[in-house]
């Protein structure tokens, strides 16, 4: 799993360390390092290139509709975050067992 975010270096490092995110995610595509930001399509293309995963095999989750439009156009499955129960249900529909 990878994460894609728009954060400053300081906030990014704080969240990764404080919440133990390195044990959950193997890749962090952070705007502070890559110079691209959501919802710009370029950051999603970069994430696909880095992971070397076909768009159709990826799922992107975000709470903002505007951040779901570009990955959807690229063929990535998208889920709008609307609570943990709905997320589990939508992931299960994709064959993911969280």
C-alpha cells in the first residue's frame, strides 16, 4: 500500500512517525518531496509509475470528490471516504478484505 498526500515536510514526518504509518504503507508519495499536488493528475501518474502497478489494479481513497476525478480518469478504482463501515463495504466489493 502507498499513500499520496499534500503536506509540508515537517507535518508529513510528524504524522508518519506519530501514527506509525511506516508499518502500514511501503511508499509515501508526498507533495513536499515530489513537487506535485492532488488533485493534479501528474501526482497520480507519478504514483502509478513508481509502483509499476497498472491503474486498473489500484484503488485510491480520499474524502474529497475533487481528488478522485483524476485517478478515476486514469482507470484507478476510487472510493470516497464516508466512514469506516462504508469503506470496508466498498473495499469488500472490490475483493479487498481489510
